[in-house]
C-alpha cells in the first residue's frame, strides 16, 4: 500500500480471456482527477472507442474509489461505476455508498477496469491480492438478496462485500443497476445491464489492508473539526432521524412534489407517506455507511398481512416519492413493498416510477387504453397496476417490454406521449417539480448523464440568504428558488462540488448539501491525506476538469446545446395547484443556459468547451 490515501493499484479483468493483470495507479491522473468518478472519466477518455456499442464485449466497465474512501472521513464510502449507458447512449455513471467501496480499497485497488464477456455467468472474487472468477451459473436468475446470501455462504464469510445485479439486468432491462449491501443501489443509467452483458453476475470483495495517510496527526485534526461541524449543523438531527425522506414534507411545503406525473406540486396524502410516517410506523433503528456519523438510513419492519416478512434497509426519498406522489399512491406499505421489489429485481426506481406514471397519464388522457397494457387499470394510485408493472418490466413481459428501455424509448415505440415523457437526454427526471426550484431545473438540463440532480445539488437557492448570494455569486437572486438570475453561476459551482465529492468518494449529503468543507478546507484535508500540497483553487479545478471531460465524452456521441433542455411541461405549463407557494411558476431556461455557458467558458452555438478552456484544464489532447 502507498502512504498517500491511495490503495495503489488498478486491476484489469478481461472476462473473455479469463485474464487478470495489475498495474500501479497513475499518480499524474490522480493529481488531475483525484479518483472515483474523476479517474473513471479520465480512463473513458483514454480507452473507450467512440462508436462502440455500450453492450459490446470491448466496452469497458469501470469501478473507482477515491482517496478519502476507507479513511476516517465521515461518509468516505462511495464508489462510482461508469460505462457508456445502454439506456441513453451517452455517459453512464452511478454512485453508491455502504461498505463495498471501502472493502474494495482495502484489497489494494483504486480502480477496476473490466472488459470482455465471460463464456458463461461468473462472479469476480477479490480476496486481498488473490483474484479469480467463479462459476455463477447457479446464481443467474436469482435476485440481489438471494445472490448476496449465496455468495457469502459459498465463501464462508458473511462479511464479504458483494455488488450484484438482479434478474432485470439479465433480461436486458436498459435501466438495471448494481446493488451493494442489498439495498445500496448504483442504479442509474443501466450499469447493471452492462454487467449482465459481460456475463458478470457479481463482484465480491474481502480486504484486510489499511489506507494510510501522509500526515496522520494533521488528518485527525481535520477530521475532528469536520465531525464537530457536522454534529452541530442545524440539519443534523432531522437527517439522523429521517435521512432524505425528510424531503417529502419539505417539498410538499413549497409545492415541489411530483404529484401524478408532475401535474401538481402538492400531494394531498403527503403526511401519510412521509419520512415522519415511516419513522412512527416502521422504523426499528438507524443505519450509517462506513465511518459516517450520520445514520441517515434506517432498518424498517412493515407489519402488513399483505406483505409478510417485509423488512429491509431504507427507503431513500427518491423511490419513496416515486411510488407515492409520482404515481398518485397513498398506500405506504404498498409503496415500501414496491421499493423492495425494485431492489431485489435490480432496477432503477426513478426510471420505473416514471415509466409507470407516464403510462397512467396516457390512460388519463385517453392516449392508451387498458387492453393495450395487458388489461391493467390505467389510473393513478392503482396498486395492482404499480406492482404488476414492476414485475412485467423486470421480466420484459407484455407491456413491460415496452417500458423496459426507458420512457423515451417507450414513447418512440408507441408513437405517442413524447411531449409528456419526463426525461432529459434519455434519462428520467428525479422526484421534484423543477418549476419550484430553478437552479435544479438548470442542473437537470445540463447534467452529463441526463436528467439528474446529483450532478449539482444547488441547495443554496433554498437558503434565502441574499447577502451570501451577493458574496458568492454577485447577485441576490441566486438565493431565491423561484428566480432564474444567477443560477448559471450557482449550478456551475455546485457541479464542481459534486464532481469533487464523487472523485474523493465522499457523501454529497455532507459535502454538498451541508457544505461541511469549503475548497481551502478540502485542500488542507487532501494535503494531509496525500502528502502533496494542494490549494483550494487546485481542488476546484479538478471539479471543473471532470465536468468538462464529461462534456467532451458526450460530444463524441452527438450531445450539444440542443440537448440541454427540459420536458415541455416545465417550460410552458404553470406550476400548480393554485394555492401552492410555487403556483404559476415556469422555468426560464434560455437565459439560465446563456449564463451557464458563459461561466463554463463554452461556446454558445454548440454548448461545447472552447479550445482555450480545454487548454486551461489540460484536456486539449
């Protein structure tokens, strides 16, 4: 192991040849991209053929962890899994926490580079420096929980960390994910589908190594200050109790819940399906990721005779809002069962809930009749339809096969409903009405992996702190969620923070949303970890470099400014209901894009980085 926050090695696996090789982590790439998401993007730029099919054997699948993963950094547990997306055709990338990322790093690995296609289903077994491929034919068809349990039993160790795919990926569902710790999903953009195409059922890791830092005393001092800041943060208590599920009531209050497929911003049953309701009815205890002092997840036990034995870790806000407000469902136990089914089958709950809600609105509008959808009742809130479509999608059965490639593809197949498909660049929108939050609207429009909030998380627009907005962005409206002015600067800043967060391998709840560290403090901590001297501006430039690298990758697949848009509903239909705090709001996208491109140093005719910007960031090659 190296003494600088790195594990020290890149592991290459050629599944076609059954060949494994190890090389040293390239320190020049670490200086430029840190690790995790950043190192994955650098690798894609170097090694991904531009026109390769996402599911071709030669298309690489990358898993990266950052320099703070496996240290005492609170929430330093994230890993990024990256490839060309089989769902969108552009950049595919997803991120998850739990314990898999640190365990991978403890084996001495900073990055996995997986190519080829095994002749039959296998799982990758990494036991410190011993690496092998094991037969997984008996595991093919098993769900994520069954697979994890079977692998741990075969290896004789319940503490082995497993990241696996479920049946949905095996069946070619284009938005299948990779699930670690049973319910920690790297679910977006179809990374599980890529694994399945390689006949790779799972990755199991057991590591006993240690991640050392260069200056232990200084590093401990920085972590102590950070922990104190987190524990004294005004959101600490509610995040510990409710985690992200606190957002049900928070978005309800401002009119931002995606009710009945974004037809309204408030759900009349929000209190029945909120994080508080879960806490009161089903929560057993809290659960945290590796080394984290915020147990924002939770173990739940659902006492409902319709769903015997329903117990799991979770849920997060996104699937909870998706299976309640988005589909018009007030039955909380049914929503929790639906979430568990998505986890076990291995599908992205955001994409699933959008395809279901879109189908229900088609039925509401008379654009789709029940008989065209296997006789299912096409009205909002129908629990039988919700549960049936989850299974049909995962199995690509009947009408589920229409939905299994995502909502954009479904609209094209049916030849109707394109104008109400809630997607950007082929990826389904998250669980919030962006008419109630203009910065998030812009962030979704320009996101490198399609509609997505986690590429920026510009929470500051909820602050209302106009003086701080002037200090940061030069304009008071940046602190107003319903104003468009200043949002180009706001989103660019938080995109860079999100990129650095993913490159370091830390949680955005603390790094972005709680802003636990600024650029200079991040540089101080990173210097103590790596032994290199970092300045705050150097760290920020890493974030900017990653954002521009991703734009370059997407340019290979034809992405330009014309793709930086939003569904028509947010641009032309005023937000409701009439008494909502966001009533009447529309997204003024064009002026925000103009400001954003100017801040980024991208040309406005194509929305691509200029040669000057690429030279500035060392990306001109």
